[in-house]
C-alpha cells in the first residue's frame, strides 16, 4: 500500500476546474516531484492533499485512510505537513516562535518538541543563529528554511514542499536542496512541487508532469530528464 494515493481528484476555484482528474501515488521513503508550468495545477494538488482546497470528487488516501473531506488540522494530526508557496512566515514573530507554532497540535509533548527544535537547528544552523530575530527581517532564503523547519515541527510522516526555490538566491537554493536530500535520507517521505525542474528531477526518485490540471507524463525522474519533450519544455535544453 502506498503512503499516499490520490485518485482522479477534481478541484475547483469557484466555477473554474483547476484539477481535472489528477491521480498519483507516493511510496514511503520516496521523494516524488510534480513539475509543470505556472497554472498547471501543482500547488492546487498540494492544497487538495492538505485540506486547504477540498476536491469536489475523487479520493485522497493517506496511510489507507480517506482524507479528502477532512479539515486541514485533522490531516496535520494524521502526519501530513506542508511548507507553502511563498513561505508565509509570521513576520513579527521570532524564528523560535514560528517554529513553536509548527508544533501547535503537539503542545503537550514538551520533550518531543525540544528534540525536534534541535533537529531543525541542526538541519538549518542559520535558524539557530537567528533564533530571536523577527522572521520578517530575514532574507527569502532564510524564510524558506524557516517555513520548512516549521513544517517539520509537526513531526510529519509526509512532508509537502511547495516551490522551495522560488525567489531565492541560487547559492541558498543549493543549500536548501542539500537539506531536502538530507531530510529524505533521515527517513522523511516528500512530495515536492517545483518550477525549477532541474533541481526537482535531480533530487527526486519519480516525477509527474502536470499540464492544465492533468497528468501529462509520469516516470522515473532520471528517465524524464532524458525525455526530449521535458528537456525542451522544462529544462531549457
């Protein structure tokens, strides 16, 4: 049984059909990526999985349990956590306060929260250096580290990452992707949405190509990197 099974979901914004029957699976321990152009439905797929935009039809099963109609906080409590597009850190709160909020549903687990805080600081030493700094005064790359760290504080089984390279200096993108690979090596299953297909296909095992709300292609990431259509459309070659 796959950790995540998404079957024929259709998600709307008002009367606009953003997802037109998307299906995908994520096995435990994998990094799976969704690539595609702006408006293809990548972020909507993640928002559907995390309960922020419930699909009108179709099925989303996490660890065998149907979650398509659950509230976002219920889905988090089951073990799915998202680092959103645009980071959405709380700008007037400190780094530590933002991280504490990530563990909100686990507030009684003081020892576990302290352990996870140390883990986040090990993964992102820059956050430790800026522990008392207000999030809004940090660079985009530092805020992206914070958004990922905050998602990890929920102690998820499945981590959803939405556009982690967006608006970040290239040197910090490299650092963030090294950390994503390290998080996966430590056992975290990851579903990654990324417009920078080079990074996404480089770090993932399998990939889906979304076009206008539908899966156009799916394969091993290494095979998609060699696909001439993918190279032309997404890899700039």
